[in-house]
């Protein structure tokens, strides 16, 4: 059974950075791309970007291009999402999610398994 | 980017009734690359449908998806108590992948 286990809740100051992790286990965990999707309080879902761990290929939503970095550690099947220059508008639950297909070079783009979410609160 | 507009915003129905949810795209979605997710309070989204009409593993057959181009529909044939939730559509035919704003299905 595929599981995505995320790191714990964070409280950050405006202007700082946060790094959230997502460890995959079960199935062929390391062969699928992992994406990050966030959800502000009471709001909908927003795709931020993703990484294909086997190749290191990344794709980012342009709105976050300058502030987000998604990396993968193949040895531990862990993916990291770092978001910098935080503002109160970045307060949200951040989910990692597994891409729907296994590929070395392409994202499928839909998400069949999700982590439990990590609440990031940005407050002075 | 492709903007997805879901309607209605809220659907008030009783258990056993049929639910019809709409998702309209601002431009044609490539190759029916459209997914539907269900989210209950405090939980992560759950994949229901991908490829516009393919049920994900373990999803009951009361859930069905249809549509192509710019108009897509999720139908729940007979609502069970656990189906009252928020539903999101998502397109993955053109990066950036985008989600609709959601339709809440609530108990009437």
C-alpha cells in the first residue's frame, strides 16, 4: 500500500523560508513523480509543481517559479518542497501527491495518492 | 492557463438522490485529461475519476464521469451518506495543471 508521510506543522515569520518533506513507501515508491498542491484555509486546491525522482526533472507553476524549489532524495524516497519569501498569503495546508503514472521523463498530471498534509502558518 | 469553472457552488440533496456536477473549461482540455477528486473536511483529496471517465481503483460504480472538450460532468447515481463532500475537477492536459473552485454536496 502506497503511503506518503509528510513532515509536521510549521510556524514561520514573514520573509523566511519553509521546507516540507514527503517520504514515499510501499509499491514502487521511487518511480513516480511527486507533486505539491496547496490549500489555503477555506479555499480550493492549487498545484505548485513537481519532480520526477528518477531523473530530477522538475516542473513549476510559474506563479511560484522564483520562490519554490522541489527536490528528491532517491536513496530515501523523500521529496522536499522549499518555499521562500513567505507572506501571510502562503498560510495553507501543503499536500504532496503521487503522479498517476510511472515515467522517467514526463508527468502524467493527475494524482492518485496524497499525503496527509502539512499546515504552514506564516505569522509575525 | 486553463480556468475551470464548477457549477453549482453548492448542491443540496438527500441520500439516494442523483447528483450532477458540472466543470467547464476556458479552453479545450487536451485528450480528455480531466480528473475529479472528493474531499471531506480535514482530509486530503481522493482521486475518483481520471481521463474524464475512468474510475480510479476502488471507486464505487455509482460515480461516473463524462464529457470532452470544454464541458465535463461528474454524476453520482445514488448519494450515500459518505458522499456528502466537496468535489474538485482538475485538468492536466496543459501545464500549469489547474483545479476548479469546487462544488459542495450537502445534505438537504
